[in-house]
C-alpha cells in the first residue's frame, strides 16, 4: 500500500522465483491486481500539464544539476500558491511521470475470500479459450424468463453479433460469431465473448459448443478444435444477478424520466418480442394506468451490420406499440437502412434522448 505498481510487480516476480508453477502464481496475482486493487495517479497536476510547466521553465536556462533544483523549487512555490496547499519539489519529481502504469500508486486493496479468488481463476482459464473461437453456439433450455432477459441484455451490452432462435417456452439457441471469423482476428471482440461467459452462468440450464482455430507456430498452419461446456461445469460467476444499463444514454434517459411528473411508468424489465428466427428485447416499457403500453427501443451508436439487423427485427416484429428513438448521428443511408414502411413510431434525438419528446407522441 502506498507504493508504486512497479515495486509491486518486482516483488511478485521475486515471489514467482524459479518454480514450475509460476503460471498459477502469475495468474492469481493478475486477478488480484486487475480486479481487487486500485492504482491511482498521484501528482500535484495532471502529469502532462506538470511536464509542460517543468519543461517550459527548464527551456529558459542551460542544463545543470543546480538549475534543476532551482526549477523544482520555483515551480513548487508557484503551485503551492495556486493550489493553496504545500507542494514540495519531491512531489513534482514523483508526479512528473505518474501517468506511466509502473509509477501509479496502490491506494486500496480489497482482499477477496480465498474461494472467491479460486473461482475467478478457474473462470478466467475458461474465458481465455474463447479468444480463438470462430463460432459459439449456446443452448439455453427452458428457464425462468428473467434469466433469458439477463443473458440477452449482456449479449447486447457487449455488442456481440448473435443470431437467436427459439422462444421462452422451449428455450433458445444463440449463435455468436467469434473474433477469428472476422476479416482480421480482434482481441477486443474476443474479450467481449469472454465477458459473456460469467453472464451465462446465471442461466440455470444451458450448454455451449465452440469451434476454435489456433495457429501451429512450428508449421505456421491453422488447426481446428472444439470446446464444450454446460451448466454442470461448477464454474461460479462474479457478475451480479441484476443488470446494468446498456449505455450511459439509457441511464441518463431513465434518470430524467424519474424526475418527471407523469402518469406513465417507465419499466426496465420488459417482455421479449417474439420474431421468426429471433427475439427482440426493447430497452424500456411505458405503462399507463388506463392499460396502454408502449415499448421503447433506443438506437444509438452501432455498426452498420447491427443497424441492418435491428431494423429487420423491427419489421419482422410488426408491433403496433413500438417506439424507435434514433440518434441523428447515425448514417442510416450509408448503412443501407431505409425507414420505409417501418411499423413503429420514430423519434429523432441529438446528444440525449429527452423524456418529453417520448411523451409528446404517446399522450
């Protein structure tokens, strides 16, 4: 505590030593660092601004050790007056490159229970497999509807390209394209798939099959493998059973709605809209005491492929109580999306979606 990340990592390297189980130690340490530690930038100013101040003063004189100390003393006095707190030359020296990861300071550590750490380790071992997935097929069997909603929302949250078949009564089959199925393998997309696995563990009964593609570095050729997993695997999720908002846009809209004095009630938990060969989960449901119900879908910032699929879903759903709130930033024409014969009410918004614009078309 209070030391740099660089010092911590050097101590962890010494702890690994020359033992053959260094991978386990390194893996456990990585989980503790990334999930239970807080590293902060400790500096009188933002390091970039601090460097500008120091180097600007240094440029006015020739370099020598005596001048260096004078510059630090002078800037320390200036910052002490500006910030109205004591700034020492040593604070400037330590803060000058405090934005480098090795120089960030460990300010807090929330030690997990040993069993929780082991659960995270076992889960991360499985998650790493999906970086090499070309295709992922999930079978979610007959479960509580809320579990389906949670899973589908995580699919949307992580912006995964998925095709869904089935219904809430019989279960769903979800096909997810993997990172190596793209034109160039994407580690970022592979991470998104890996993040889905803890969400899947909240579903009671499921099975999974993935096609893997790995490179043989000796022959420089690709090999195809298969990985399977099911709800009996014993893995434990660290995700909360609740669901965060998919975006700050949705969260902002919900917060603004709560401040309105309207008889319309905004609900986060919404019904699944059955679509032939798929399913659609609107972002919100609006319920009026007189029995009227509207479903609201916010279409914000997405890839052209997603937009094409989204508007195809809207046409297939053919729901007469659906509202689409579409960002003006989206170039629908470039994405190949046409709004002709869209069976939904449409609202356009700029930076933020305002509740009053929604109320205007339903009241």
